[in-house]
């Protein structure tokens, strides 16, 4: 019998919630709608700011990579031609 009582209580609560939910939602809609709109605005604003920040970060990394590549190129060009020939000879002998 106890199982049937629990089942009936559960069904009654579920049915009551199903009937009352639309009424409660309709009554709270004037309050919920502005809150939902402001939450969505905040989320969109945060997304856009985050995207801008990551784009700026990507540009900074690209600039840094270009600077390092330029420095490496200058360092290679500054090496003496004899050193470069010697390195190529040693590298060819290793393979």
C-alpha cells in the first residue's frame, strides 16, 4: 500500500506542477522578460569583448613572430660566408 500512496502523491504533485507552471510563468513574465533581456545583452557584450581581446592578442603574437623571424634572418645574414659553408659541409657529412 505504501508504494501506491507514494505513486499517487508523485502523480498529484506532477499534475499540479504541470497545471500551475503556465500560470506562474505567465504571472512572472513581466519580471522575467527584462531580466532575461539584460542577461542576454550582458552575454553578447562579454562575447564581443572577448573576441576583440583574442583578435588583439593574435595580432600581437603575429607581430612578435615577425620580429623574431626578422632578427633570425639578420643573424643569418650577419654570419660569415665561411661559417655557412662549413656548416653546410658538416650537415652534409652527417646525413
